[in-house]
C-alpha cells in the first residue's frame, strides 16, 4: 500500500515539510502520483530503520501485511509468456522485451532499456544453458505497479549474451517487483524452479504458455508436499 506524505507525517508525528525534505534530500523512496508523493510502507520502514528514526509498532504490522509474496505461477501469469520475441543482438532483443512488459505510465521504456544495457555492460546476466535473467543483481522496482511479475520471453533467434558456458541465450526472464523483499523472493523461487528437472524440461521443450504455467504449479505443489 502507498501512503501519502501527509499520512507519513501524521504517523511519525512530524510536519509534512519534514517528509518532503526526507524525500528530496535524504533519499526516502517515493513515487509521484498525480502531482503528490506516495511512499511504500515497506520502503518507509526500511528507510526509517536505516536512519535511526523511531516508528510506531503499527507500521511494522502494516508493512508485514503489505508484503504479499506471490507464487512463481502467479508472477508468470502477471508478466506473461511471450513466444518468438524478435531480435538479432542484445540491444534489439532487450528493446523488444521491454516493449512487451506491462509498465506503469510514468515509466519511460527507453530509460529502462538504458538501465538494462548499463547492467549488461558490467557483466553478463546470462546464467548458462541458454537462459538470462537481466538485472538479476539489482531489482527493477515499480512501486506504483504493485503486482509482482515475471515476463518469460522465448527469443526468435538465440543471441550471444557473453555467457560463461558460451551458450547463446534462447530464454529470458525479466522480474519486476514493488519491493526488494518481493524481488528476492521471486528470484529465489525462480532459481529453485530452474533446478527442477520437470520444470526445466518443459521450458526446453517448446514455448507453450499453458504447459509452462502448469509446470510451475506442479513445482509449487511438490515444494509444499
């Protein structure tokens, strides 16, 4: 849930101008929505803890309630399974992947593409066996798009991402999350699934959205049993 700056001020018993100062000068994470700031409860809690600012117990309770940890299949359903994504090299592939993502209106797709390319310049996000997870070390946080998502893209042509095993990338996962905690949860679930023989075999067989989602559900049921 996103809070208004005035609500944060009331909760922390400070003037609203202090909250504005924190946003502008102290890097309190905030999103501009229709001309006014909105603050995620979890981000506020993490920021306040880092800055030794006392917060009331109800914020801890509310923040815990706000953190909804999705299943792998739920995140895949939200992001979609996309077949035959075109592109002959890294730039065109990532541009086409970004165009398929359900981004909030305020997110500039070209800026996101720039961020992804800058991350690739630091080191490949290919994890081997033809799979890449762009921006894996730093989450893509979309605070005004609270639904966590994993966009699964099957490339029309295998593309060299500089993987350590030398394999060109055929399959690409893109994660978007409202918080770091949700990002780490999704990344963990995806990592486990990619080590599951049945889920991996379904991925390698074909771009079949229904079969992939069912394989994700079977994997989750197996983990709970």
